[in-house]
C-alpha cells in the first residue's frame, strides 16, 4: 500500500526509492560501486563548491568527516537499531583514542605496538567497557538509561584528568601511524596528509557497513527492531531483550573505540579536552540528522557535523546553536531524518514486494498501468 492509498503526503524521495527497489541486485551493487569510487576521489577532486576554506586543508577535513561518520555509524546501532538512548557515546570514543595513545605514543611508558595493531585492541577494550557499563544499566530504559550513559561519558573524561598515567590536559604527543613511506622518504600517514587517513577510514566504513547490513538481516537485527518498537511486546514474544541490547551496546562501543583510535592517529595528539559532553551531543545529532536506523543516513549525518564547522570556520564557535536549530527544523518538517529507516526484515525484500504486487494485480503491473491510462 503506497502513501496515497494511506492518505499520506507522498515523500519527495518516493520515486527514487521505487527506482532503487526496481533494480536487480547486481545493478544496485554497480551503482554503489560507482558511488564508492566517487567518495574515494572526493579529496583528490576537491570540488570547488564544497571545498573547505583556505585556512583548512580539505583532505584533513575529509578525514575528520570519515572518522565522525564511523562514530555515528556505531552510535546508530545503539540508538537507531536497538532504540537505546546513549548520551555518553563519547566515552567509548575517548577510550579508543587513549588505547592508541598509550600503546603508540613516545610519551607513554606502555609497551609500544604497531599502530594497526591498536585498532583491534581499541575495539576489544571498548567492548569490555561497554559490557561493564551495560550489564548493570541496560535494564533501565528511556531517560534513566540516558542519564547513566551521560554519566559514563563524564566519568571517562574525569578519569583522564585524575589518573596520572593519562597525562590529563598535557596529553600524549607523537601518536603512531600506519607504516609506509613515500618516494621522497616521508611517511605516508603523516598528520598533515589527510588523503591516506581518509582512504583508510572510508575502507573501514565500507567494511563495517557490509557487516552491519548482514547483521541487520539476521536474527539479531530483527530482535533490535522489535526491542526498539516495543520492548515489552518483544519480551513477551520470547525475545531475550537484555542479551540483544548488550550485543548492540558492545558493537556500538567497538565502532566508537575504532573511530577514536583513528582520530588519535590522525591528529597525533590526545588530551582530556577533546571528549566533552558537546562532542557526545554532536554524535547523537548526527544519527538524528541522518535518520535513526539508517546506516547511510548515519554516515551522512556524521560527515555533516564534522564538515560544517570546518567549512564555515567563522561559525565554528556557534556549531552547537546551529545544529540545535537544524534539529528543531528537522523534527518539524522531516522527523524521520534525511534518510528514514528502512527495516527490511527479509534478505530478499525487493523480490518479495514484486511478488506481492503481482499477486495483488491479476492482470500484471504492465496491463494494470495500461488500463489505468486508458
């Protein structure tokens, strides 16, 4: 049943959605591949309309956009898929950044590891923190869970200030980077070279989106949707809600830690001032802006919250006000976000819709269109 049959105003993107759903699987993959190539080439092309100001390096801007997009992708699992309001997601981001700093920085007394090894290590450590936080708190709901997670984010920031090994406001410098040198002998992943960091992060995002896409179509994904829509009904129907909420929390924490480690490597410096409540609110704004429950929307929202302050540097100090106004307008005119959630619970949803359409029209869709035209 379409929007007109339900008496609703048709979406401006309805035609685009019908075109996409009408494509075969291999055609969809082809369109996505072309889009991926264009995304990879974004800092190389440096489009004049969206390039950052001369005072800001555009490839560095793109790298920051990709890192924030990865963080928003992880928060989307928690907020968009499972419906758990997490206001302290920056805590996982901070844990991942400090893991990279402690094991790669020259200022740390820890055993030094290659930077790429710290990426899975950051995911493991943040999953541990997510489980430790989730076991006693995920039985809470709504505002109570939001307050607890907000407190977790502040606890991580205060621990970074109080624990001497974390160096407080002094922080860590000379954080490691992936190996490799260019023809002139300089490192490929230098802090002033955004393109390699951007390509690395985009590759990670694509891999994670493929994994999350398969996960959404699995039993876990269906359980998350059921929990988000009505947790009591899901529990009555036999869904182990606590187990799947803990899964969502752990997966979201892992992606948050991964993005934090990449953030530390890109900037080469980490201290306790980079992980405040405002940053956590921006992550949540990215998910709401893009469309909670939609992977592509979360990635776009994360890229936008990083891009706008770097593109319009004169307005950077007003970014919280700007995003607040944007969210208010969005909730009024498009509450589902830029990309609404599309919860396809079937692995072959497009084929199922075509089959149902043909079943509802005995003469077939083509004949029906001709008859309506006549």
